C-alpha cells in the first residue's frame, strides 16, 4: 500500500516519513537495528541506533569508527515526525522490536523473537499495534518447542554419558545467543568448567560483562593440546567448526547440535551429529500465533521463513496477512 509506514525496498525495510531503515542489508544514512546477528546488522551505514544492552556485541561486530547510538528499552526517539522506541524481543542479548508511530498509526517490526524464558536476555514484550511485522522462521505446525529445562537436562545427561566413556562432548551452537543461553542453563545445573571455541568465547565475555550468570569457561583453542586433555570435557563451538581441522584436537568425541531444526529428525542426520537438541531462539508455531493475538494487530506482515504457509493459515482465519521480501536468514 502506498501509505504503509514500512516499505520493502532494495536497500531494506524503509520508513519514508522518518527517513530511516530497519536492519538494512545495504548501507543507509540511518539504520535502526533489531539485533546483532550478521543478517540484521551489516556494516557500512552512516549511523546506527540500537538497544543499549546489545551495544558491546554490536561494537564487536562493526568497524571501530562506526557511529552508534545505544538507547534504553522504551526510550522515545523522534525521526522527522515519527516517534520510535525499542522494546525487548527475547531473541538474544540486546534484541529489540522497533515500534514506529506516525499520525496515530503504530507499526511494530519485531526482528527475530521468542516467547520462552531465557536467562541471558530481557523477555519479549508484547507491544500493541495496528500492523505487526513478524519473522516466520519456524512457521509450520510441526515446530513446537519442548520445555527448556528438559533440553538442558538432556544435554547434561549426554555430557555425563560421554564422560563415563572417556570421550569429549562437542556441542555445536550458534556463537551469538544460542551458545550463551546453553551455558547459562548449564550454569544453573553444574559448576564444572566448559571449554569454548574462540568465536564463542569473545561473545561470551560480552554477556558476562552484562551481568549474565555463566559457568567457568576455558579456551579450547591452543594448538597442540593432546586429545586426552579433553577426555570427558564439554566443548561449545559454532556449527562452522564441524568437520574442520580444529576438531582434531579432541580425538574421539561425541557431537551434538542445538537448534530448532533438530525438531525434524532428518536434519540431525544431515548435520552428521550424534545427537540433536531442540532449542531455538525463535518463536515456534504456537508462539507466533500467541504473539499475533497479544499485539492486537489487525494486519500481519511476514518476513523470512515459512511465510507463505503462515500467510495462508492467517487468511483462512480471517486475518489480513501478507509478506515482505527481505534478505534475512533463518535460525542463528
């Protein structure tokens, strides 16, 4: 529609009356950022605005000379005659929904979000709006998350079983958000140290500096360390480490993968891992539908993921629904 507050453009999601972009995938004069995953936070823009809890992680991922403004959740900003505020999305540390108000209309761009409790970030805040822009990463009825407590206990039991066999447990998690969430859940259940891949370790220190309770962690990056040094240990690494020469230092090991994609059994086989653990930082099917109800939005616009299936379902329920073409990725 020509009077939409947010438009999908070749550069990214654009707000014409405020003259700013939300998570642009090409450089823009002003970028309002929902969170620091690489498909939403890209270098090259002249000025960035984001939620204060995510500042350290964002600065780590942007060039040192980047101009960046970090604002508390809920603090109003004015761009032109548009009022903007950031609200917790519950996705990762510092993740935010962007509330945009103009001439009595309210749109909310949610970025990525989840509804489950997470000790590493502020919980999702339902924001009343006329139009809600939502991800659709796991927008199929098959995607329903088990309780986080159960998954954490499953990871702990797997680690202990491997330790009894004298082999290392290498757990693949996305480096920003998922890894720290797993670490925080384990910290509530054990005081044993955990080894970290370098890509996970640096971001974990940002979480620790933000006051998140995490276990004692040790680097798993020293070349030449003998495999027996890791016998029985738990190692957390990004998925990119799977199959790399970095894995050789652990000798015989058992591998696990933490992701919402593990809800589909065949995905574990395709990843080549021994175990799959179902834990996601995105909303599942019930979480998406609950969120739409909670916002009271009369219109839902979907971005990345299974948007076609969810659009169809919503329209069958009498909800005005559509899709926005974006370059955002899936789960991180």
